[in-house]
C-alpha cells in the first residue's frame, strides 16, 4: 500500500487494485499526470518555468501645479462651492472656506495637482461656468 500526497490531500493507493481495475480517477488531477508502470502508479513531474525578476525603473512624475481660484462679482457663491466640490472634489466645508477666502482676498489656493490633471479640471470648471454664463476663473502656477 502506498500513500499519494497532493498538497493538503492524501490518497491511500494499492498497486494491486490499480493493476486489476486499470481505471483510476484521482479527483482534481487529469489522467495525463498518471501512468501505469510495473503495477504501480508513477507521477509525471512537470518542471516549472524559471521566474525572471526584473528591477523596476522609476518613472518621472509630472510637475505639480497649484490651482488658484479668482474672485469675480458675478458668479454666485453656491455655484462656486458646487464647482469646487464636483470638479475639484473638495469637501463642502473646505469648498466654502476656499470660496470665502477668494471672495475676501481676491484669490485663493484650491489644490496642487499634476500639470495635466490641473489643466483638465480647470478646463472643466471654465466650461461649466460658461454654460451657466458666469465668468468664474481659475489659473495654475508651478509649485
């Protein structure tokens, strides 16, 4: 009597029973892995491919830019807060603080983003303001 072990599963195996039945199915393993030889079960071993470890190369990060909102006397405060929350993903209290800072000081820092992302969000904000007929203006400057 032999004992076949597969990971966490062990199967008792009798060579004589195998030789008599000629048909044995081991659950979860295809029959191609098993062959009959001298009334015993031989397991064909497969060689695993060699794993090549490659060193990661660091990619250069895009330069960061600060997004600035500018005050105007036409755009409603609730619209400015809506743009800051929906396009720049600021939380409501932060958006209100940025809006009030721009209102009282003339301009306010919104957030720092990679150049392409900052430009994309500024364009979205300008487009949304243009659709509503407001002169809301954002700019960006290198950090």
